[in-house]
């Protein structure tokens, strides 16, 4: 098919594709709109879109490449949904359909999309952590490839590779005038997902770095030991914890919640799927406070929502990432596709965690640390968490 023919097909089929694949999601996001109003609004927008396309083709200062404009338009549609949804080109679709596991070499980052790639989670002890990368840093380039049009789906795959190979990241932080270039060597993760530190005041801090397979069991073992040793309370540190399946977060919550809803999964036009605590759950009874940040995402968010929603633990820190959802591939003509959010998790208030995050009872901001600055000597977020824990234990 020639570029001109492809462009004509695009003009004819775009309204149908958009209404079928994206219009429903926009309607769900609108919420207050009636079922009649939403398609009417979509049709109005599509007419404007058609006018814009016609003007570009007929009046732009130079002849445009139809394929480039088409790709940009589709990427723009997906960008308007959420940070994890994305339009995928044919080569990206082939990777998604193949279902191949990510390469073994890892740098320890979880990313979403916000103009560039935004760092969400940084795993403790990973190459990224040792290089000083932080939640809310932006990756402007990967191996000199700009990330302006790179989806989170593809970005995660560009970061992975064979163990021992390197990847160069161009990173922006805060108001720094110049980007920071770091070279990371990929390695096979050696994750100790759960560690604990006992404090002189009788409390303990349990760090959960990942919700990878086995985390729930490890957390249960750690908590049973601390409870047997009669600690007065535990701070669960979930800052920058962003990887692992949601099912592992739900399994971990069972140790703490004796009765109630652990998670609510919601899809469009389907009944909500609730996971409840069962007989034998809730064996951990010591007071709990959860330390969260902008990098607390996915399974960690669902876990935190289960404990806070069932009054088992207060949240201290920053609003969480708001990335508690599931994506799947929707195939489009000519090998293209839409990596689309189709399910999301709700908090105890019935509101989506995805796109909103959890709001701490005790808000504490992370310190602003420049690339060349020494980190603070005092962890103020942890201090506030311990204060809240002691108040809860009284």
C-alpha cells in the first residue's frame, strides 16, 4: 500500500477506530457524561481532527510525510489516556505478541511516561540505586535515543539487556539546568525483598524492596519473628517499591488483615471483582505504619490500600504513584497496536488508585537532593513514621 493510499484509509477509518478502541475509555473517564453525550462529543472532536488533518495536508508550509503524521496522531491519542497506555508501532507489537520474557540483565528501574520516561521505582542495591537515581527523575535519552516518543512499555525493554552490557541514560532532575549522564552496567538482580532492622526504642523497620514472587511468604516469616520477639510496632517501608505482580501484594496483605476487602479490581461494564480476607488471615497483630512515596506503585499500592482501608496501618509520606492497573494489547490494522489499560484497582473509598494514588494521613515530602549533593543525615520521613507508630501503639 502506498503512503497516499494508507493516508486515505487512515482518514476514513480513524473515526471508527477511535470510537471503538478509545472512545469507550474516554467515556469511562468522563464519568458524569451520559451514554448519549459521550459519543456525540467524540464525533465533534473527530470532525475537528479531520479538519486539522486536511489543513496539514493542504496548507502546511511544506509537504508532510503521511506516515509520520499518522504515527504522531495515534501516539497522541494514547498519551491522553494514562502513563502506561501507549500506541505501539508494528515492531513493538511483535514484541508484545511474542510474550518473550525481559532480558536477564537489569538496572533496577520501573518507569512510566510523563512527556519523557519518568522514574517511578528504584530497587535497593541495583545499579540505578548505586548511581543515585531517584523517583521523579526523568530519562531524556537512552543510549542517545530521545525518549520523547518512547512508551513505558518500550522504555522498560530498552533498559534491559544481557548481563554485563551497559546502558547510558541522560537524566533530568528538578530544576537542574543541565542533564546528568550516567552509564549503568546491567546485572542479574539479587533481590532480598524483605529486610528488618530493630530499633532501640522497641520498634522495628521492615523494608520491602519488591513484591516479586516469594515476597509475601518472606514478609510473613519476618513479621512472625518480630511479633514473637514482642516488638511494640513496625514501620513497613514501601518507598520506591514498584515492581512485582499485584497478586503478591494481595497475598502479603493477608498476613495483616483478618476481615475485610483486600482488593477491588474493576473493568469497564463488568461487575467489580473483590478479594476478601479468609479464615486464618490476619495473624500479624502488632501496630503498623506504612511509609510511602511517589515511587510506591502497583502491588505495593494495592498492599498499602488493603492495610490502610481496613484500619490496619496509617500511611505516612507522599502520595503514591497511582499506577495500580493492568494493560493488554489490542491489535490494530497494518500490525500496529494499542497497549491499553483495561482493569484498575480501587481503594476502600471506591475511587481508583490508578491515576489518583493514595493520600497519606501524615504527609511528608522527600528532600530535594541534587546530583552532586550529599543526602541528608536524618531520614525525616522515617522519623515521622516512628512518631505516628508510637502514637498508634498507645
